[in-house]
């Protein structure tokens, strides 16, 4: 198990989740967050560091950057300079880069490769033993033919009574759909042997979206999407997804996989929602612990990988590393672009996807602004 963790952005939603998990697992946390500490937290339980430079020079077994993309650049710069000569483990938040700056991704991957840093991305479901149980079941067949995957991820992010909803968010394609895409990529890669094999037969995306109505419209320079419904084709495999932050949205993290294993049909139904986790295979309840913590699983799984998997494998193999994060980010950009251009986007191979520009940065100056009520100045949804 890990012994120490340094969390940047510890008072934010994800940072606090990881902090609580670290304390539950007996880790020694050091935290950096210039914002006000939560009133319900005992500061005696952590070491609080006020200097950014001092924080990034800590001797910690794991750094977690629970920060928005624009705030991560400086932290990563600190850590990657250290990692030129020192092994560091970094758990980073998604998306990989800001949607406005997709061109920063490839240089970042190259910089990590040149360093001694092992940087993984915080896609909680990819660290969860529930996912390992599903992939183990699938790999138990000699031949697996997946026909469809349904991914659902939603929660009410518009309710003004929930303080968390005042945290500024990115368009839902980059904020939430990226989790669903990372999950699909990871599961398929474990079956097909590589991330590149996931889109070896080509990909196409069709999506539509609706604007988000925040309780604090004054904090947003323009309208962002709050609901996205999409269809993703990966060869013959059909992926249907819904990510929803609209008012009254159900709290849901469901995955449904259908196909055939050695010629026999199967159905896998999983729910990753905290407090309501479950797994059914072919209608049979697998007795999964509903209360299992995803955030504790991140820490225990990462510790296991650190101790049992070579660093080069973690960075280049089938793990939630920069290569998976970049592929998921690009597909998120395709969802956003399809939503706003109103057409289906075809990506025949990985080379085309590597050259794909989401169009978000170019379109942002023309995006509408919020009205005083927090609803978009434009009505209706986007996309086909």
C-alpha cells in the first residue's frame, strides 16, 4: 500500500474524494489548495503546504493533480523538471489538456516519455476491481464478439441547492463523456491487444447535445454543453452513450455489454455508482459489494501496479496512461464537433484521428453567452 500522497486541489470535489479515501486507507496526506478549507474537515489530519514550490518538492510516493487543465500546467512543469532525474508517480485529472489547446497533448506525451515520471489519469472505473472482473470474464473465452456497449453517466449538475454545482465545468463531452469513452477503449484494448486496435476498422461518431444551465452563469465566458447523446461505431461494434448533467438527471453510472463468447450470447450489466455498485452476468447477480469505494480502489490498484508492473509498461501498455487519455480526448472532441456541426464524423484510421482537430478552440469565440438566468441565449439542442 502507498504510505504518502500529495494532493493539489484537495478542497475541490475530486481532490476531497481522494483525500478522504487516502485517510481511510491510512496514508499520510499533504495538501496544497489556496482556497478556503472546508468547515467540516479537521485540518489536524493533514499537512497543509501553502507554498506551491514547496509542495511540488515534497518527497511523496504519489502526486495527485486534482486541478482544472489551465491550473495543471504549472504543477506538471514543476514535477516533470524533477522527473528528469527522479522517479515520480503522478495521478492526473482529465481531460488531458484544455479543449482550447489540443496541440499541447503530443508534446506532453513526449515530455513524459523523456522523463522518469509515471503519469496515469484519473478515470476511476479503470482502476476499479469491478472492471477487472468484467475483463477477466471476457478473456475467459477463446473468441469474443462484442455487438453493443451502452454507457450511461449522469447526475443533476444544475440544482442550485447543491454547492458542488457552482464549480465551473467544461463542456460535458470533455467533462463526463470522456470517462465513458475511456472505459470503452480500455475494455476493447484488453481484448484486442492495443489501443490502436480499438479503431483498426475505423470509427464514426454521431452526437447531439443540449446546453447546460448553471446556477452561476456569471462564471462562464460562454455556453457549455450539459447533455450529450451519441452513437459511436467501431467497426461492427455499436456504442450508445448518454451523459447528462441537466436538472433532474438520474444519478447513474451504468455499463451494459452484449455479445457472444465462443458462440454463446452473454449480457453484462454493471453499475459503478457509489453506494449502489452491482454486477449481473447473464441475469445472475454476482454479489458485488454495493458500498465498495471507487476512490479507495484508485489508491490500492495504483499501489499494486507500482509494485508489480514496470514503469515502461505502465506508460506504454494497457493502462490509464497518456496514450489512452489522448485517444479518449480526441473522441470527446469528435462528440463535441458532431454535436455542433450537425453531422456524422468518420475517422477511418488512427492516423486521421491523430491529425483530428476538435474544432472547439476555433468555434469558442462564436459560442453564445449565458443570460442572467443561466439558460443559454440560444434555445434548443445541437447536432443531428
